[in-house]
């Protein structure tokens, strides 16, 4: 006994169906459909963080001067681990907690250096303590 095959039309509809469009809400609706160009940026709803890419900080410091405060991803890269592993190291106190500067969370590069020095070196010897 053969099972009925889905029609070609149904299969095409399944693959081309798009998710519903969710309209963005505006803080102030335009009056009579006209918004002067000078006010268009003011009247539109502010963008959410997912709508726009994070702006790259300008290179203000000379390349020879490392910044003192590092973001989470910068701090993780600074000690050579992923941001996720860095979070674990902060949680178990092998790395220092961040400083809060208004809405920013930054790690002190000098504290990262001291914490990194306290992490034990890998023991690559062939000695097994269970053999004693």
C-alpha cells in the first residue's frame, strides 16, 4: 500500500511561507501623513539594539597605549579565552568582577593581569600523584 504523496503545490507553499511582519510602533504618529524632513528623525521610534549594529569605537588612543577599561569581549580576548569561558572565570572568582561606570560594564586591565598571573601553570610532568 502506498502512502499519498503531498501535492507539489502544498510543498512549495510550505517552503515559501514567510513569518508574519510585526509592525514597529512609533512614539508619535505623523500628522495627516506628512512629516517635515527636519522632524522625521525625532518623530520616529528609537531603534532597538537589535535593529542597528554596535558602533565601533573610534581609535582615539595611540596604538602603543592599551585602554585601561575593557569590555567583556575585549577582556576575554585579552586573556585568550572565549566570552563564555570568561564569564565562568568571573563567576568562580578566578577573574575579577567588572566595574560599573554609569551604564557601562568594564574590566580593569591591570586587575586582569594580576588575576591571570594567579592562575596556575599547566602541569605537564609525567608524575602521577596516584602512583605514590
